[in-house]
C-alpha cells in the first residue's frame, strides 16, 4: 500500500464509515475489512489518528481498527501477519507522541500500546518502559498525564500474564521501577493534599488524576510484582503508608464537601487504596500478617465507632467490611486441628486475631451490625412501598455482597457469628429478649429494630440451633405477631414469615406445621408479603396453586416470576400425579408467559423446569399440552436459534420426559427429531440425554421412527464412533442394541453398516470390557433373532478377512467364551447363552469343536438365572415374565411412566424373558442328539468336563 496515495483514500473511507447513512456506511466498512490484511494499512491508520486536526470521529475509528488489527494480525504465526519491518515502524510511531488532546482517544491509544506490549515487551520493544518513565518525568502537564495513563495500561496488561516466564519478566520489571513508582505516587499525593488545603480545586483535580493513575500502577506492581513481598522493605513501607494516606484522604472528604467536583474522584481513590489492601491479602495472605492488626484497627474504627461519622461513604464501608471478613475467615490464619501441624505463620495470625477480637470488641461489632447496619433505610422502605418486587430482588442480594452494603453486612455478620458464636450468641439473645411481646405500631424505631434483630436470628439459624427453642418462640411470640393486622405491622409480619422459612428446615416440629400452613394461606392474600411455601406440600392444592398463579400474573419483575415458578415447580414435583385436577390454570397461563418472556432466557429456563415437572405429574395426559409443548421443545433444542445457548439443557430434559410420558407417537412429536442430527454433531455434555431421547423414540414407535430417521441416525453414529471415548462408544452401541431388541429385523437393516465394526471388535478381542460386553449383546441379538442376517454378515466378514467362514465362526465363538466374564448383566449373559445355543443342532465340525465352550457358557447362565424352589427341589428361570402387572406403589413411590409400561410389555416378547433357558438347553441338546445319534452325541458330551456335565444334569432333571 503506497503511503501517500493510500492516506487520502483510507481517510475518505474512514469518513464514510462514520456516516449515519447505511448506504454509505456499509460499503466503507466492507472496504476497510478488505484492507485489514494489506501491508502498510496500519501505518496509514497510525498517521491518521496521530493527526490532531482531523475529525475526532474519524481518528477514533482509525484507533479502533488499529486496535482490532493487533488482536488478529500482530502475532507472527497469525494468517496475514504484519511484517517485522512494519511492526518495528509502528512501535516507534506509537511512542513518539504523548500529547493527544482528546481523553477518549488517549485512553484507546494507551490500551492499544498495552496490547502490543503484551506481545512484544520487553524482548521486541525494550525501549517502551524507559521512554514512558522519561515522559512521565517531563514538565509538560498533558504529556505527563498521557504517558502516565499509558504506563498504567501497560503495567496492568503485563501483570495479567500468567505463564511462569512472563511472571518472572514482570517481577524483574517491578523490582526495577518500584522505587520510581513509589516516589511518583508520593509526589502527586503530596501535591494534591497541599492544593486541597490551599483550596485550589482545579490544580487539586489534576494532581488527584495523576495520584489515581500512579496508585493504579503501584497496585499492580505490589500485588503481582514480587514473589515474597514481605522481604521487600519498599513494598511493606508502601502498604503501611496506605493507612496514613487513607486517613488523609478521608479527612479530605470532610474538607471538600459532597458538592465538590473532586468528590467523585476522591472517593474512587479511597476505594482504590482499599483494593490495594484487599488484593494483597488475597494473593499474599502470609505476607499480609504484619498488616492484620493495623487493618482491623483501621476498619473497625471507621465502621463501628464514631471515628467514621461524617467522613465515610457506603462503598468505603463495604470495602472495610470485606477486609474484616477476609481476615476473619482466611484459612491461612487458622491453626490446624492438631496444633503441632500448624504453620508458624498461621499461629502468629491467629494470635493477632485473638488478641484483637476481645469480648468487648466483638460485643460492640455484633450489636452495631444488627442495630445500625441491619436497619432498613428510608430509601428501602420507600422502595418497598412503591415497588415491592424490585425491593425483594434487591434484598436478595445475589452475588452483590462484595459491592452492596446490606448483603455485605449480612455476610460479615454470618462469618463473625460463625467464628465467634460463643461470644455473640448471648449478645443476640439479649437483643431478642429486649423485644419480646408486640411492638407499638406507632413506634417506628422499635419496629425497625425488631425487624433487624429477627433478620439476624434468621441468618444465624444454624448457629443458634442449641440456644433457641424455636417451637416455643413460635407459639408464644411469633404466632401472635403474624396475627397483628395493622398496616404498619406488615414489616414485622414479612420478617416473621421469612424467619420461619429460615428455621423450618433447621428446627421446627412437624405437629406445628398444619397451623403454620393455615397461617401461610392467610398471608398469601397479603400483596406485600412473599411467602416461602416450598415445604408446604400438605396445603390444599387448589388454594395454594390458585395463589401461585395469581402471584405469577400480578408480578412484573423477571426475577420474581422465576421465584414464583420455582415454588410452583417444587409443589408440582412433590405432589406428582395429584397435580392433575389443578393444572388447568397453569396450562392456560404458561403459553402467555412464554410469549411474554421472549427477551428473558433465564425466565424461559424456569418455565421449562416447570413444564418438566408438570409433564411428569400429568403423565399420559400431557398429550393435551402438545400444541404448546412441542413448539417449545422445537425452539429450545434447535441449535440454529440463538436462545438454544440458554435453553438447550432444560429443553432436552423436557423433550425426554415428554417422550417417556407420551401414550402414542404423533407426526409433530416425530418431526421434532429433525433437530437431533445437529445436536449429535456437537458431541457436548448433553450427548447422554440425546441418546436417552433416541431410545425413548425407539420404545415409543420403533417402526415409524427407524423408517423416517434410521438412515441419518446411523450416519451420525458412524461419525461419532470415529472420535469418541470408550464410554461414549458404549452409549452409542446401547442405542443400537435397544433397536435390535425392539425391532430385530428393521433394527438390523437400519444399523447394518455399523455391524461389521462390531463383528471385527469381537474377533479382535476388544480390550475395554464394557465395550466388549456391548458388542456381544448386539451380536447376540443378531444371531438369536435374525439368523439369516448373521449368516450373510459372516460371509461378508470372511471375504473381507480372507478367511473361511467356518474358521471365522470358530474365532467368534472362541472369543465369546473367553470374554464371557466381561458381561456383568444377567440379561446379557442369558442372551449370550441363548444365542450360542441357537447354533445347535449342527453337524458343522467347527461348532462341534466349540461345543464344550457353548455348554460352559450355558451352564454359567443357568447359574445366573435359575432359582431353586426349596419345597419341590426343582429349578425355575427367574427371568421369565408371563404377564404384565400394574405395580402396587407406596405413597413415596412415583407411578410408572408410559415408557416404563412399554418396556415391560416389550419384555414379554423378548426371548430373554419369554424363553426358559433350562428348557432351551434341554431342547437343543435333544435336537443335537437326534441329529448325531446316541453314539456320536455321547462322544461329543465326553468333550465336556465331567463336573460341568454333572451340574448340567442337575439343572435339567425333571425335563
């Protein structure tokens, strides 16, 4: 690409690419894509974004294209990689200019340089760091800031590399520049503090920006730049200085006030200081031990004493609580159960913690957590009044404990209570005692305090198990509180029902539950309350589900709908078939909810889970859901549809239970299988469920299914078997085995291209026992139930192996006998015996030569399946099934699915369950005797061990 002529063309195209007119924009973007691999393109982009007189949007786009090109073409091994000459030129051009006037572009250039540094620094770009340091020292304010910004992004990127060699390089870099970074940070910090107290706000803001950037650099160097940081005086000196700087900056918050333009950046810097401590504690817990005492003193002082009044803010309090929590629960600071096995560092840390967390300190922390931080704020109460759903979601917290005050407070309370329960239990119980009896509805302070204390008792339920008689408390106190109907008392009613939900699985007598359930039904009519009903399986279902459906229609938040669906799913799962009379409302509403949730895939997952339990409960009646159910399955399991990423696992489970409970195949149900080919190609973790779905189709409608999809299924299986684990092979082969079992002739025809591999596996003596067992199960079905095909297969394999048919048959029988121990399932062992016995009667010399082995296998199977009647002394085949009986189920047992019934009916026709092995052995031996004559048959029997003959005669007596 000629630079002079190219620059104007690229500039024009970039200008067009910033257009709002798609007719202009699209061709320009396509042209830029084509130029990405052209030599010299990135040099042109560099010149464009370094030209400050050009349009900002054009320069911005040039930076972005350059940045994306680094990811695609900078590595030497990348297709269309940039030449080393161009990269050298680009590296030089990137660091000649630190005077970018536009902040957003300056940040992108800094990130861009960091991306190159990640790949090339220090080996191909040794002068990067020295040039950055020199520029940072400069007097020009803009140049100094841009260089410092770049320095930070480079440091951040290099610190993120995790290979051992890269980490050593970063440690070398850190040791070389740490002193400079410390002095830079200290200088800008001092400047900021002086300017704040001189009330020079504009200068202070500039210094604060530089303080923030230099502190970000120091954070990365301190946390990731030293293998044993405790041995570096400068590192430990910096960390100790953090506490003093934090105090100074917190005082600055008071000085500048909440309206100052510095305030937001000042708070960011304070939070960054706490992140330095938290990160260092996470990555270097033992090196942090000298800082434990000071950290606890600092955090507890600002969070739990008047020292923090007027200077702290929410995010800072959260960070301090996280610091306390990480020290309290850090495993590195806990002695081993056997004290002699403890590390000296752990003992030292434990000693410091024990000395700090005295009885008075713990008591003050516990009381203040509950009485101050657990109190609902005016903002939260207003939110509850105006938007109760959002309030419930916010209160749940989720993973926000690291960032939000309420969940963070609760997590800290739990951790401290768990570690110091002997001290804190009496404190909490004393607070409960002071709040006994109903609270005056006009006393807002006491209502909030009772809510906070009850919250603490609920959170610490497991810790308080031995200290609280919850049943008595429920009867004597909580029951009465639930019956106070005043509007202002709803705060306590909500908390009490939540509290019971926390304790019900910990300590709550079953004979109190009917009373609780009646209360729950009453409370469910209160729109302000969210009731925990997962355990309420003895409630009147129509009332319970009626309220559930009502909630589902009334609530609007996606999270709330998911919670209500979860409760309904739990109830349906518990009551199973008892749901049938009450499912109408849900069946009518779920299609509407599914349509409304098109943009909320997690809500759709909850709907799928509900449908799974509903189909299981409805059984064969679930066929009435097909107009809604089958399109849902179709969408959820179609890998060409974007939602499948979220819905696939639950969609496959729903597909499976739908088939298992289907009374008969329908064209629509059969048509969904078109999704399966793509799913089998994925070879993902859902493969097992996919095989179960295939099996379910075979059990449901083998003929229609195999005629429609058998050929494509066989192709998919052939592809899978080329690259799959032994366990995966077994899953594939089991499907083939079931097809042969359900439909011997059609199954053999459909999977005939797979059977030669099975035959070869037997002859070659497959080493993996479970695979060999499955091979023998498949070949047993073919030999026993489709002898004509077995004969043609034997002919084909003999031709391929250049062997005589009889010789090959002998090898198969010999391997079968040798590997009988690989077969552990009694059904397959009996099948093997029936299959080999089906070769008799025969005058074939090879079969007669293997006669002893056939008898040996038959005798093993007889030992497996024959049971002796102690009264008559006769034997009976325990695998025989003569008729189908509906099983008598206890209340705890789930009723059989339609597929369970199909399997039992199929078993009535299966030779394994319909043919007496004892009679079959007898009939085959008699037929062989008739064929050979008594004398030749006697000689044949003499080839069998006399002990085996004796055992055989014992089994056959009476026939």
